């Protein structure tokens, strides 16, 4: 209790959820950088007929998503059925990777549905 007779609150903070993991980097990754996977999802938005009469699907790409574990790509595909997925391995600074991976918008795409 404080001197004025009011109770004091504890000064404990809850850590924000995180998806970034410390993993050993491959030999070809420069110091200070990490290798992550970039995922781009393309949603079908329509169809059109081209000059030779062939039907083409029109797609709209979303902003990229990021992960470190290939198992996360499976979860992403399960959470985004109907979207065409492209994945790329990229190297980026560790702090940038943490920012991308731990972004709430990004983490939402990797939630495992029970």
C-alpha cells in the first residue's frame, strides 16, 4: 500500500504474441540477416476470353505475408483455400524480418483452426 492508503497496481506487462523464432542460419546468409519465406496469394476476381477464344482467370494479388517454417505454408494454404499461392525465399535484416513476421495482419493468416 502507498502512504495515501491507495493500493498500488503491479508493474507486470504481458508480452505481445510473437511468431518470429531464433533459428540457426545457413552458411550463405550474411551476418545480421535471416532467411524467411515470402508468400503472395492471388485471389480470382473474374474471367475473360482472350483473342483466340481461350478463357483466362483474372487474379488480384494481396500484400505479401511472411513466415520462417515450411509447416506455416501448409497452414496458410488451409486458411486461404481458393487462392493461388507463390512462395519465395528471401534474406532480410533480422529486425525487418521480426517486424514483418510479428505484424498482427501477418500472424492472423497463420492461425491454426481447430
